[in-house]
C-alpha cells in the first residue's frame, strides 16, 4: 500500500500482513521520524545500489557528498511492505546513479525526515578486500592452546591440558531438546594430544565439523589470493585437524570438550562457567570435582574403533586437507603430498550406506545437520583438484566420484544454499570447471551443476521478493547472517563460472543486508561499518571489556522472537546491552545484548562464509 501523507496511514484497516510479518495498523497520530538503512561499508562503483527508508510516509531524498554538494535526487516509490507498528512502510531508494568514488549520506525531506549513516562508493576491491583481513582477525582471537596471538583481547595460552586428553565413549543424551545427559561419561582411551585449533563460538568447545567447514572456505580464499596472515591461520587449523585424525587406527575425533553439564552426574560443562579460557588451566581439580571436565576436557570419536566415518565429516575434512595440498603444491610439494594422503585416507573411510544420524556435535541438537552428499561432492572435487596440481593420476577417478555425489545431491527433494549445513554451491562451482574437459563415465556435466546453482539463486530471488528489505533469508530463523553471506558468495561463484550477471543485484542486496541495510540498521560484523554489535555473546570479549572489540566477528543476526525467551545474564559476566527494540516485530528480534546468544553469538562458520563472500566480491 502506498502511503502519501501522515493522514493516509493505515488507520482504515485492522492489520497488515506484509513481508511475512503480521503488524497492527496505526493511526496518523502514531507517525514517527523515519530511518534510512544503507550498506555501511559501501557500494561498488558500477553495481546496483539500494538503500531503504523505514517510515509511515514517502518522501524525496537527496544524496550529498562529503563537501555538502547534492549529487543525486529522487523520490521513494511504492512501499515494499510494512515492518512493524511504528514503521508501517519500507521504501527502497535507488542510488545506482551515484558512481563517483567518495563518501556520501542520504537526506530524506518532506513528510518524512531522516538522515543515513555515511557510506562510500568505490571499487569493490578497495571496499571489501580489506574485510578478508578483518574476518581473519576473528580467527586469530579464537585460537586455543599454546600458539596464541594476544590481539585486542589480550589473549593468553589456554587449555594446555588438551595435550594429554582422555577419550570417552559417545555421551548419551535425551530430554525434550535432546541435550540432557542421561548417563555418566565413560573413559575409552588416550591420552591423546588435541591442543590447538580454534574454539567454535562464544564458548570454548572445539568441533571438527565446524573447523573443517571453515577451513574449506579459508583454504579456497587462500588458494585464490595468497596472504601471509591467512596462510598462518590455515596452517594452524590444518595442524589441529591433523591431530584429530589418527591415521593408524583410522579414527577421527569429532569434539574436544563438552558444552552440556549434568546436575545428576555432578559435573559442569563448558557452557556452565563464564570465564577467560586461560582460567581453566589454573584449576586444581581431581576426578569427581564438578569442574573436572572444564579443565580436563573429554574427547569424543566420530567413528569409534576406526569404523565407517559419517560422510559429512569425511567429505569436509578431506576437502580441508585437499585445499591445503593445493595451496602448498608449488610452495612445499612434500607437505602438499602429506595433506593429499590425509585427505584421501579420511575420504576413503566414509560410510555412505545405512548412514543413520550424521555425526556433527555431541549433542547432535547443537548442529542438526542432515545433508552429506554435498560434503562428499566437495571432498572428491578438492581431492581431484589437489591430485591435478600434484600430477597424481587419481584426479580423474575423484572427479567421477564427485560427479556421482553431485548428481545424488541434485536428485534430492530438499536442498539448501551455502552455509554450515550445505556446501554444494562451493562444490558445484569447482566441479563444473573440472568437467569442462571430458571425463569418461562422469554422472553429469557442467550444465547440470550450473543449473543447480541457478536454482539456488532463483529460489533466493523468489524469497527476497517477499521481504521489504529484499533479503532471501528468514529473519525469524537461525543463521540469517551466514546464509545471507552464502547467497552473496554463491552469486559471485555463479557469475565467475558463467559470465551471467543476472543475479548481481540480488547478491549485492544480500551483502547490503548483513552490513546495515536491515530494519535494525546494524552491521552484523563487529567493528565494520558505523553501527555494529557492542555486546557479543563471547566470554573472552565480554571479560576483556566493551572497549576491546572482537574485531571481524560475524554474529547470527536477527532471529525468531520465541528464541529470546528466558534469556538470563550469565553469572560472572559483565552486563552489556544496547537498545534495538524499536525495530523488532512480534515475530523477529535483534538484540545487542550479552545474554541474547540467539542473535549476538559469533561463530567461525559465520565468519568464514563472510570472508569467502568478501574475497569473491573484492575481486569482481
């Protein structure tokens, strides 16, 4: 509905159902000042550029440069939909005619008055390539073990007891949410050395699945553009992954630490204690002490006794090692061949029949992945590319295996796009290039792979058309930031592969959403843009103090309102909360609040997908 003046707001109807959100109607008296939302990092010179006005009335807008000169004028068009009772209309502002490099702001005048944050127009390389380094800094902050970079948080070596860790049998879980421990933990072996790597999110558990996913994306970025700082981070991740794979017994260890504690069995888990990670090393505990597993963290195998390995893990771990091999193929061929051997060994252990519930984390409810053929495609594809780089004759066979798993994935009814639970976009784009040269016996060719990439983007476009901010992801579900970055990366992969730019504006809009062009006007990358999370749900950052940024961290973003029920400040934490309630809806919220982990907890998989999107955008 077009709203042309304060007096013509939606007083005549009882409610609006627009953009997937139900909001009550408002009277003319409820009209408020407007808000302009922009990509706070900026827009590429030649790309389609959109900003958004939250208001209850349309208006005229001007784009003003840093010298105060008006360089473009326009008017809002028809409302794209309602947001909430305070803002019953969202208008898209077309800035595409602003192409000279510089800094700008938008001023809205007339019935609505609003001013945007400052934003830049420049080459994509200048805007987004620096953000690869920014997101890499988050991985440095997530380091565990001896090799710590103090950084902005003044990190110290942590969890050195992981050098002598005990292996335990799979923990048994039950309860309404599948995360209640129902039996005591049972030792099964060790000690083993699992020191190092990255902690996963705001707590300190380490997951092989999430690390391998992130390494696949970081490895791709590094292969395409070598950067010494990123190379050190990839090497650190692969060194830890090497510790988690026991070649002799063909056992992959899936997790270090346990997040869930148990009152019944008298022990605390990682999520039960708010502290700095190095505090764990100072604990004086013996078996039976409630904090015993906080210091002496249990290790759980993904495939006990070297049995068949969950194929999602086999595929993504193989991909991580194989990308390491590609990076080192010319720099250090001996190390590259070691990585290829590990990738091949892990991949061969995959169990692809009678798979059952996939192994991700303990409990599985933490990361409830159900897709694995995409991981097998990714693993085989990267093995083929590594073999090709090292002149290994197995390249063609792995290419055929990749094609087999790609077809199996495409034939599925339920599919997704690039995020922790679906790696098909990255796999398809790489495999399509391999299959440009005839590979006898391949189950499909580039056409089918390109078609599925197009399917992913077309579905995103259709979903975005229902959103006032043209975002393809639901702001009522988890992973809004990472999936948005996944769409942005997928559009770039598709365009690079095909030369088809039809989805370019869509891809830019998904990036815009994550960097401030959303209802809350917040960049979902800490330290990037003008308004960003100040209170991330992250123990080390919280205890370091609000002034010490967890720079480069990507948080989850907006989420379903029901996920914020019963949020409590963790004991021992420093209270931190910035208001954004005015932009919530009855169905969706964003909270820059320490307690609100559903929207404000960062994670390595969120951040690696953002890095991939920034790297691909910067080179386009």
